[in-house]
């Protein structure tokens, strides 16, 4: 009898251990919230209506905000290249324009923004020298792998990209000395252009 009972209870159907559910805590949290909401509705019916309408207004405001943000992003991305939105500076398309903009920003003490324009000016210079193909959708690091430069030029370009990432994207502070060192290094890269 004991042996039969052991065999029966050893079957898979009688394994009562609960399986691990990764999102079990989330379901429990949701169920506790629903229980609290039911209690709150039963104890404070007017408060429940106010809570409902406040949540609905917040949801509508959130949807409107998201819609306006998406619309503004869409409008900017489909804008004609020559068109300039009111109150904004025109887009500078050549290397000299980016260099001038970089120097103007540096004189104003906005070294991080100047760094970005100085880097774009370098890329446009390398594009003109046929060392790479400039495209606004490329990341700075992509240019390092693509550039037809000698080893010292590629190393300098990689260092410039690293500096750009630290200051422009990593928000690391930049002073005039750092900006001038970046500009000096950028000025030497075009000397290392190799032929195809």
C-alpha cells in the first residue's frame, strides 16, 4: 500500500511546487491596486469619481502632449533643406561656414557647441579631399572606420571622436584650451589622407 501510494504521489500531477513566474510580482501588484481601488470606491464614492476624472484629464493631456511632440519632430524632419524655421539660424552647408560658426561660438564661450561645428568642418574637409563620404545620419565613430587615412591620421581622428563623445554627448566640461587643442589636432588630420 505504501509503495503504491509513493508511486501515485510521485507522478507529475501531484508535484505541488509552484513554478517560478518572472512577472508574478507585477500581477500581485496589479491585483493589490485593484483591491485598493475597489475599497476606495466603496468607502469614498465621490472621491472615486474625482479620481477617475482627474486620471482621464491627465491621460488626455499626456496624449495631446505626445501628439504635439511627435508633430514638431515630424515637421522638422520633413522640412526642405533650404527652408529655415522662423527664429533659427540658417543651416551652414560648407566647411568654411562651420569653421566660422565654431569660432563665433568659441568667442562666446560656448566651447562644446563650437567643438561639434569644428568636427563637422573637418568631416566636410575630408569629404572634399575624397577621404570619406559625409552624411548627416552617420555617427562620428563610423567615420573613423571609413576614413582613408594613414595610421597617424586615423589615430588622431579616433582621438577627436573620443573627445567629441566626452564633451558633446557626455556633457564633460570643456574650456578654451581644450577647444584649441581639438582644433589644432583637427587641422593635422587632412595631412594624412591616403589615395584609394
